[in-house]
C-alpha cells in the first residue's frame, strides 16, 4: 500500500492547494475506491456550520457504487504547510457507518482500519 497511500496524500495536497481559502476551505480529503477511482473534496466553512472535507468525498465515492478502500484528509495552513489530519469524532462515525473496513491514513507512514478509530461505538438499531 506504500506508494498508493503516498499518491493519495499527494492528491489531497493538490486539492487543498488548488482550492485553499483561509476563510472557506482549509482541509481536503481524497478517497480511493476499490475500482481505483479517487474522489476529492474540501472542508466548507459556512455562516453557522463547518463541514469536514470527508463528507462530500465519501458521498461521491458511495455514489460511484464501489467500496471505499482508503481515505486521507490534509490540512493546509496560511504559510502553505501541510499536515495530515486524523478524522474528528463525527467523521469517525461516518467512516464506521459507510466504510468500516477502509484504511484511514493518520500520518505519512500509518493507516488504520476505520472501525478501530471508534471502539464501542453507538450504532443505529436496524
Ligand atoms: Zn470531521
């Protein structure tokens, strides 16, 4: 998974570099599905609500019909420095719900299975 993880991180960096706006978009997600497609999105700051970059990328991947294999989120600061962000609590629930088996990238050298990021989670009754 080494090179492909690196390539996905690069994709997220390119995305936030392209769309960076300190008052609107500061994080980008890149999600790859099992059939090789990569979906990207950025975080959205609204008037009342901020939305993590993960949501739109995950929904695009789900709509493609292929299972999510690996996902990463990269923050860019105003000086152009990048940092891989681990998912927040809500995004951990998102991953647990829609792709519990996906690998979630936590750093340049580490990824973990999504469901391990939220142990003993509450889940909706069927
Ligand atoms: Zn989040």
